[in-house]
């Protein structure tokens, strides 16, 4: 399959990978929650300004963040022939932000139903070479791990199932993190800054 070039500040490749895993996990794995929908977080949301209350909520939305390891490739540098070492890097502090909303709604025909929405955003990091912001790419296994976490988190938060915290915590040797080039650090969601918002 031909690889798509990720658009700036968005992650179609990640989302296209995650969405079918999400549908499978939420639709067939016990406990099933087929009424939940996964979407990309709209770019207009200023996640930096969001101030969560004690229930981790903001304007009726419940927020959670997940730490994973991502790979970054600066296409701008790669295209201009910069050697790979400078244009690609991986980070043990790669943050996925989830905003969730659950409520009764009515469809176009006035039919009432209950629906849940999950909007996700994967934070970018800035290229050391050209300062371009690059969105992380998650490999297949990390996409699956994220969806498993999401499933358990939703089960816990909205249906009262027990939850054991898990997720990639970052190894001690990976403590090296360029916080000033990390969008999640700027916005206050990065685990590097001790965010434990799971
Ligand atoms: Zn670059
Ligand atoms: Zn960070």
C-alpha cells in the first residue's frame, strides 16, 4: 500500500490506523460499547487554555491523556536532503490527548439515543533542524496499546469498571526530552512534566 504523506499538524495515517482498531475493540471486545464514535480533535480547540475541574472535565467534556512512544519524521528536511539522523527522531514522551462526551441525543428524525464521542489529538514536536512542527507516528503495536487503554479508560470512567493504570511511562534512559520543542509540554499535557492525567 502506498504511504500517504501526513498533512501538517494532523495525523491521517495515525487516525486511519487507529479507527479500525477502535471499531473492533469497542464493537466486539467485552464489555462492548458500540455507541461510541472516534473522531479527530478539531484544530480550533485551544488545548493549552483548557483548565480541568477536579473531575478532569472542561465544559462537559472529560479529558484524559496517554503517554506512548512515537516516531517523528520531518518531511520538510527529508525533502531538502538533510541526513536522516537530524530529520527523524523518536520520543518516549509522545502524548495522545482524548476528549470525551457522553449524552443522550436526538438524530435527524427526532429519535432519541445515547451516544459517546471521543476526540483524539496526537501532539507534535518541533524539528531541531528547521523548527517545523511534526506530528508523531505510532506503530501498529502502539496504536493497539492505545486503543486497549482507551477501552479500559472509557469502561472505568463511564461504566464504573475497575481500572488499572498502564501505558508507556518512559524509561529512565529516555529522560532526555526537549521540552521546549514539545507541543504537549507547552500545552501542559506531557508526562515529562509529571502529568498523570490518566
Ligand atoms: Zn526539519
Ligand atoms: Zn513533552
